[in-house]
């Protein structure tokens, strides 16, 4: 997706540990025009599958997943990472390690929003090692819902997450794949 590659080249920053900071346009301050294009592209990529829920992780995936859900005309559900008084005790949970956060946390979705009748498309901003996506897949499996596919805006192709999903036979699409980061420069596949 050319517009996303161009925006990453122009506006992203590389932090220690090969962390690609896209917070100026994708997951802190959000470029809504770019998000609209991302939503349209995911709708095209997954047009051949039946989807009735979009699922993502709190916080960074919410903006993208909301726009994708709008294009599919279905609800978006996000897995919470913190306990709040409004979430039911009747929930699905999964333990997930965050590389960027450097800690393990519990993801949770209330059982009233995900069940065996759902056909789920998981959408997120990034895929590196795949721990967040793996946690979301675990929540979908616990609910009895059908995993229709996984889509991410940016895949770090030099890390194991995308390969692991493909090896498991999961329908996986990345809008752009970073092949490597060298001397502060991003090279795309």
C-alpha cells in the first residue's frame, strides 16, 4: 500500500530495539484520511470472507479497527488490558507479553460481545513477534467464534509473528511489510 509506505518513510521514527514509532499518524495522533484508505484496503483484501465482528486490542488497534468495522458495516470489539468496573466478571481472558511495554498483561473481552455465532476478523496496527495477535486468537477460540482472518497495517517481516500465523494456516494480510531496519532506514518487502 503505497500511501502507507510513503507515510512511514516520511513521518515514522526508529527507536531503540528496532521499534518503529508511528504515533504521529497511526496510533496516538491519527491521520483520519490515511485511516480511511487503510479501512478500504482491508475491505478489499477480505471481501471474500464472511465477517460479523472486528476484534482488536486496546489501545493502538482501536482507531484502525473502528474504520475497518465501518467499511464492513459490523461492530468492533476491543480486548481490554485493564480491569474496569464496567466489564462483566463473565469474560474471556488471555495472558499476553508486550515487547514494547516490557510486561505481561491480561487481555479480556466480555462474553456478551463475542460468542460461537461470530465470524471474527482481527485487525491491529503492528505485528512483530505476534503476542498480542496470539492473545486475541486465544480469546476468539475461547468464545467458540470462528476466526475468519487477521489483518495488520504494518508487519515486521524480520520478526517471527507473520511467519507463525502463516505456518498455522491462518489467513493473514499485512498492508505493508518491513523487510529490515538498517542505519535508521526502513526497507520494505
